[in-house]
C-alpha cells in the first residue's frame, strides 16, 4: 500500500487496518534516519578496543590518529581517552589519568586523544583540529601548570591536510609536534632540542 492510497482511506472504517498494514511495510522516517546513520558510522580499531564514531571530518581524523599516527609514533601506547563529537567521553579511563597526574579539574582542556607509552613513560596529548583548538601556547602552559605527574608530556596537533594546517600554524606552541594525516609517515617538529619527546617546564 502506498501513502497516497492510505490517505484516500482516511475517513473510511478500514483506515485503522490500512494504517497498520502501511506501518508494517514502511519504515518510519526516524528508523530510516537511524539506519542511514548506522551505515555511515566510522569503525575504529585500536589494540583490542573496537568502536564506532559518528560521521564527520573531526571524527574521521580521530580514526586516522589511532590507526595511522599511533602505530608509527606511539607504538603499543595504551588508549586512555578518546572523545566523539556526539559522545564526549567515548573511552575515558579516569582513574588511570588521575593516577598519572592528569586531574579531572583539567577536563575542559583534555585533548581529543590521550595515549600512554609505559615503556618511555610518555603521555601523548593529541588534539585533532578541523576547525578550532591547536596546541597553543596558552593551552600548553595551562596543562603543564596543572599537571602533577611524572610522565613526560608530548603535545601533538593533528590535521587532516595542508590546507587546515596552514590556517592554524601561527597559533601552535613551540616544543610541540604536528602530524598531518595525508602524510602519515612524517611529522613537523616545532623546534626544541630533540625530534620528539617531553620537555622540562
């Protein structure tokens, strides 16, 4: 039965039966939207953690960070935090972060992805930038001032491509790292006395 046929029977005694038949053979608009969204979800696998991110440029970059950046530059690091544009705390190991000296008073400045490399005792604080928020001087300074742990902090700003990077390069702090997903084997090192690693305050 088509919607047109259903409407034609609106005043008939058979309308209730016709409506039930129509509903049984047609998905609701909400169901169609949910099905469409489910098909568009971004699958991500990091170590033994498999999950899905809602579609969008920002979350696509999260996937690139975990599947491209992390194996190359933070191999074996433990995923402590990753946010989703729809679910801010998708993966959030709060107690582990607090024990490492990253108190929850810093939750408003927590970057998009946090990885802990236990072998080197490094915390990778990675910000995915699609429209706002690189690792600026103010942000890095605040995190360093509030951080109470002993793991070395490695600040990384991640971009999808050159065009987005060029919009923000003037706002990125020295002694931080830049990674561009379109060139996953390379990093841009913002000065300092080593290629990549933590710096003393």
